[in-house]
C-alpha cells in the first residue's frame, strides 16, 4: 500500500471512530478534561511561537516551498488515535495533498492539524535554532514538553476508553 493510501485508511478509521463514539467520548469527564488541557497546552505553544521568529520563518518556508521540513511521507507518523484527537478538536482532515511533494497535512498557511506528532512540534531546523538562540530554545523546550505530555495523557486515556469498548 502506498503512503497516501495508508494515511487515507487511517483517516477513514479515525472518522469512523469519531462518528460512532465522539458523542459518548465528549460526555466522559476525564476525556473532556484531558482534551481541554491538551488544547490549552497547544494554544500556549502557538502563542509562544507567535512571539518568536518561529511562525514567520516556518510560514515563509511553507509558502515558498523551499526547505520546508513538512516533506512528503511525514503524514505516515500519524495513527488513527492522533487523527481522532484532531477531529475531536474540530479539525477537518484533508484526504488529498494540497502541496505536491509535501506532507498531506500542510497547506499554504502551514500545518492544518492542531494535535501533532512530537517530531512536528519539537523539530527546529539548524537555521531556525540559530535565529532563536539558546535562551529562547530553552524556553520553547519547556512549553513544548508540556504540550507533548498533555497529548500523551489524552492518547493513553482514549486508547483505554476504546479498549473498554473492545475496540
Ligand atoms: S523548522 Fe525550518 S525548515 Fe522547518 S518549516 Fe520551519 S523554517 Fe522551514
Ligand atoms: S507539522 Fe503538520 S504539515 Fe508539517 S510535517 Fe507535521 S503534520 Fe505534516
């Protein structure tokens, strides 16, 4: 199965789980609490990025198609649970590439996902690392660490929730 077909299959699986269980999941207090905490951590990271050179540099990359680290094949890092989390956050998952030779989830305005694989949140190219400098990089690590931990907690809770449904 090629990479695009593989991720499309996972997207359909996530959409199926969403249509079958989202109502029940969103009535579960632990799931909603973890979802809210994860969303808050994501917005915190995003606002941190806005206040540094990250957003500007990465948007420029996405628009010029030069050197972006969102290359084709990166979508393969996403499983149905992380995709389901995006659906629970109200993200519309694309089924086709907007940009040739790039990750399925990137468009002209950058990444279309909210819940992202740790590499996507944590990776800074050497040029960007140089621009940011050591102090900002250290501050970013703490903020990003909180986001990754909040995402991990929600993923575990959803896996257990589905396991209890024999899924
Ligand atoms: S991390 Fe670097 S290579 Fe990746 S999108 Fe941002 S500026 Fe471009
Ligand atoms: S940040 Fe988004 S668009 Fe870029 S590689 Fe990760 S999932 Fe794909």
